[in-house]
């Protein structure tokens, strides 16, 4: 591989930002783009109105824009690095896409609201990160508001998520008294003066003043009382916190923690700098032919997301893929391994800030979207002709909401089956049938309830099928791992439902976690899994 390729790949950093809605993911993303010079004024990445719009508006937007409202990738340069941020949908009801997006990242940044600590969706997303063992960096946001005690916040992360923490910096006060952060590595204080909440509103990069603990001038900068509290906190921290351990960070055993305020930019740039230093360039990926090195001369990629255009006239779709090795060139010929056929990747796109543009080349670590005439499925591998291997598949994530669905007009059975199957193939929903049953009535499972509406809307608009949907009380799904077990012999609570997925996998739907335990207690040897077999 040429030196230039190698350099391009080495400078890439590809990560996802995860958080509970409203913790500040969008704001932080904007600020990172601001520091990267990708936008001049923060607040222009995407109108929050767009995101918060009512469901029907949101679908209208999806229709017009085709892609990137719900989830996209943003690329920018900073300090010699080429950064790919994988954005995950910001809705309360995220979909399986959010999970899958994490499959394409090399690390994750977890944004936590300093006043709330770890919230439910963060916990769920965190679990998926652990599944892939990807490093997790924590940004504790909104320090410009009254926050929980920083020690308690660390404790909360460790207790709820079961990961050790290492504060990289320490907040000086919170709320109105938030004065800056103390960097534990170089023992320097970055003070932000009185800019908090100023007319600038955090739209511009911040100026900072540097000082060290004990500096006589520090009392004037942050106040004598805060100076003393900081000195005490640091002493406590140095004695009590875990040691910095890069290996542990790389294996998701230790999370570096940063305090800041995305809105006012406090602590954003120091976070970015340290994060880029600690996270890795594109990592090798497992395949059935062993690990594939990103520096490999040959191009390879896998599809992790398919976005339907929702345009009734053209049912075109965009397949998003993560490049795992080598270099991609526009119109290059690749082997689509699962279909065993060669194809040209046409109209490769990349999304920069809010626009999509056609790209000429891309490297390992980058994400590209290509026009999909209906040939791609989630998890597909693309590689150079002459090579043939498959990347490890993407697991099916457990839906948490279920509906019993049947078509209103039984004459439209064909369209119903076609639409339902296609939408399921895109990965927006999962479909299940009664054990041994047909497709007259299916159980649709989704990760976020918004997908039910998307599903109903699309069936009507794209397939001209009206459906009757009935919510089910079930919330938990478990795949039965014992291959030779007949589910009908299981002893289960009466509200537990037995179903099968499209690949014949057998599953149980539970209404509460207590029934799961009941099933395990009353059926010796029963093995249940939270994730379906990889596609
Ligand atoms: P997301 O849902 O995680 O993408 O959260 P947003 O970035 O949209 O932020 C949610 C709300 O919190 C918005 O009103 C933001 O202006 C606000 N917000 C974000 N970061 C901060 C912060 O550091 N301080 C304060 N006070 N508000 C913030």
C-alpha cells in the first residue's frame, strides 16, 4: 500500500455519539463541527425544529430529503485528523438503526446530562457498545447548570453501567459557578472567565486562561473558595480513582470521563483533543477469513444500514457501508459476496454537515452511502473481485414493542406480504409468525414505537395496503438457543407467547422480566439470548 493511503487511513477517527434524548448529543456534535471548521456558526447542523417535528412532518421530511434526517455521518478535519461522526437518530423512539450504527464505529462518545446521570436509553446503547467491546468515552454535559456532585456522577456510571471511570478533567464548580476544568494530566486549569451564558451563546470558539493549582492569581480567577474545593477534590481523586490504563480504555473496561458544557463550549475542545489522542484509527474487522487489516491494499466494506427513500414514485434506497480496508474510488467494481456477483458502486455519497455530496474516493474508516437498486441487505460484505470473505454479521437486536398486524382487505394479501417483507429486509422492523403459522397475521416487533407509524404509513403509501394493528403487552423477547428443543414442551407463564422469525429461529415473547426468570427456573437447560443470530 502506498504511503499516502496509509497516512489517510491512519488519520481517520470514526465514532458514534450516544445519549438519552436531550442530554446534548446534537449540541456537542455541532460544537465538534465548529472546532473542526466544518461550520462557521454552531446551530446550523440541523434545525432542532426538524428533529422535534411531529411524526407526520418528520415523515414528510424523510420523503423529501430521502436520507440523513434520521441518521447520517458527518466528516470533518481537525488538527490533521479526519473525523467521521456517526450520528444516531435523536428521537425518543430510536430504531434498530441506532444500534446498527454502533456496529460501524470504532469508539463511542456517551453524553450524559450532569443533572440526571445515566438515563435509560444510554444504558441500552451502552450495552450494544459492550457487545462489540468498543471503547466508550464519557462527556458529562450541562455543567453550566446545577448538577449532581461529580463524585456521585462517576459512581452512577460505575454502578449502572458496570464500567470503571477515569476522570480526565475535573469541573470547577457547576451552574453559575462553573468556572472551567482542571486537566489531571498536565495539572493545568483551563478557566473560561465570564463567558458563560454570554451573548455569544456558545456559537464561537472559546478563549481560555491557563493556570495551575496553587497559583496566587487563581483566587482572582475562580474565587478562593472554589480554589480550595478544587484542591480538596483533586487530592481525593488522586487517592481514590482508578489508574489511567490505555489498554483498559481500548477494551471498554475503563471510560475516560470529561466534564463540560456543550452549549457554552466549556471543555469541548480539550475533550476533542484528548479524545482524538486516545481513540484509535480504524480497527481490524473480524471475517470468516480472519481479521481484515484496514491497511490491506484491497477495498472491503460491509453494509450496516439501508435507508428507504420513501419516495412513492421511485422506491430507491441508499445502502450505508463502512469501509473496512483499502481505498474506495467512484465507480469501482466490487464483489458483492452474499450474492456472489460483481457490481459497480454508483453515486457514492458522503454527508458533510447537512448536505450530501458525491464523492470521488474514500478510505478505510469512512462511511459511504451508495444507491441501492434493491440488492443490498444489512450485514452484506463487499470486497475486491478475486477476494471472497464475509465480515462478521450484525446481530438482530431485541425489539421491545410488539403489534399484531393483519391486512384489512384480504384480497391484498400479496402486497401485504411483499411490503412487510421488504420493510423487514431494510431492517426497520422485525417480523415474527405464530409457530408453524403463515403470513396472514404477523407480529411486528420494533425497537422504538415510532417505527410502527412509519411501517403503517409506508404500507399504505408504497404498497397501498391498509392494516389493522393491535398493540401487544409484550416487552421482552428472547431467542431460544437450544436447537433441538420443541418450544411446545416448555413450561411457561400463560402470557408468554411462542413465535418464530423469518429464518426459522424460535423465540419467546414475555410481558415482564419476571416471566423470563420463571421460564428459566422451570425449564432446566433452557438457554435464552437477547440477540438474534447475526445476519
Ligand atoms: P439531544 O437530544 O441529545 O441531541 O440534545 P440537544 O443537543 O438537542 O440538547 C437538548 C437541550 O439541551 C437543548 O435545548 C440544548 O440547547 C440544551 N443543551 C445542550 N447542551 C447544553 C449545555 O451544555 N448546557 C445547557 N444549559 N443546555 C444544553
